[in-house]
C-alpha cells in the first residue's frame, strides 16, 4: 500500500473528523516519494537567517507566536524541489490565497483541517508522503511524543514546521518586531509588513541570526528589506538678530 493510500484510508476510518483533502484534485506521484537527504530549499530572502541556508531534512522547526506569514514563507521553498508535496495539519484558518502568494503550489498541498487528538497519527502517515508538514498541535506536546515523531521525521526526511513551541526543536524562528504599512487614519489597504526575523537553535544556530524582511511585500511575497532609513535632517540653527 502506498503512502497516499494509507493517508486516505486513515481519513475514512475517522468518520467524526473531516477527511484529509487535497486543495486541488490531481493525481498522486507515480513512484511515490523517495526521501532525499540534505536541505529543503527556502525563499532566497530567508537563506541568510538560517544557519544552513535551508531547512535540514528530518528536523523540526518551531515558529514562535504561530506567525502565519513566517510559517508560509518557510514552507514555500518546497516548490523548488521539482514538484514536492506539502501538508497543513490543524490549521483550519490557513489562508490559501496568502499561501499561494508566498509561493506554495496549492495543487500539491494536502489539508487536514481538524484532526483533533489524532494529529500525531496524521503527521506520522503524512511524513512518508510529503516533504514538509505545517502543524498546529491541539495542545502542549509531551517530550516523549516529540521524540517519537522526531524519529519518524528522521527516517522519512520530512521537515515539520510547528506553529508554536516544540520540545527539542532543532531550530526556533520568530518575528522580533514588525510594522504594517498601507493604512491611514481608519482608511487604506494593507500594503506590506516589515519585520525582523530571528533564528536560534542548536549547533551552528546557537548564537542566533537576524534578517530584516518584507513579510509580505505588496505582492504577498517575502523579500529582503534593503531600504535604508531616511536620515532625519538636523534643525537649522536659530537666527539671532544683531544688537546695535
């Protein structure tokens, strides 16, 4: 039985839960998925903040404060793997239009909106079929469960992006500061968000890295923030009238 057949069999065995659904109706890969060791690529703007320049396969990455923009930006690089699949588990409010704007291929995205307490089983099955999983657990994750799923990820080479904390995560990323642009005094349209992203973790990431980014820009994509802040002109010296 293929990994994709296992996924949909699991979905049909849970009548009280919504079935795992593909965002678009397409055929599964002919030869299944073969785990490829190494790095999962990310958007060019994020490479400088990651210690390896990409997401190391078989590891878990924690995204602080469940920042949806950062989560989607990190996941979008799966598109560069030659048609790689991704999945979203426990994220019923995931914005598909925003995901597509960041670069995710919706034709190769599986969604399990509300797996409830069964999310570990869903993740275990999906890890053998997709290259990256975005996950929001339904509560705190026990260290033993995190370790068990970590072993599954290492065997499959799948990357797990968690919205929130995760025991023993290899890498932790978060938005330290951010500012939205485009709104005036009660009017206007959001045109982008400037943020400072910080990454820290174990090994080469222990000292942490930062990057200033548009997350997203006016087109919904992630790109480096290159603009320098404009210098504030010094006030002119006061003119003093001569006293005769």
